[in-house]
């Protein structure tokens, strides 16, 4: 997938985006564009590092806000995909005890 294709997908105003995941190959599909596992597996940590570098300017490391941001953005959080009832379950440091969840709204 090229940056140009990604930008074109981003410009779409459709309220529904067709997406999928192949558990055998690890490929992710968005609107008919397939992203190989090695691409997204490398891209996600790279983006996370750059994102944290920017956010550290707003929320100093060790502050309550930074701690909350770390918990919310933890990639080990459980995603519960259930249409309008989809949410992200944010757990304590043990990874088992739920602290809270983020509910999505599709309005």
C-alpha cells in the first residue's frame, strides 16, 4: 500500500469501512487493500514511538495524565468488537483486572 492510496482511503466519507483480518497469513484488509503482516507489525511500534515522543511534550513522563495515556494506549488492552457495543477494556498492570473501558459511539 502506498501513501497515496492511504490518503485516498482517508478521504472517503463512507460511514462504513470494509475491513478484515486473515488469521492464517496475518494480513489486514481495509477497503480491498491488503497490508502484509510484516508491514503493519513494523509500522505500529514505529508510530507508537513517534506518537509518544510528541505526547511527552504535553504530558510529562510520570504525571497522572501520562500514566492514564499509557494505560489507554496499551496494545495489550482487549478489544471487544460488537457493533455499537464495541469497546476497549483497559486493565490494571496485571493485565487481568479491568479498570475501565472506553465505549465507542457510532452517531
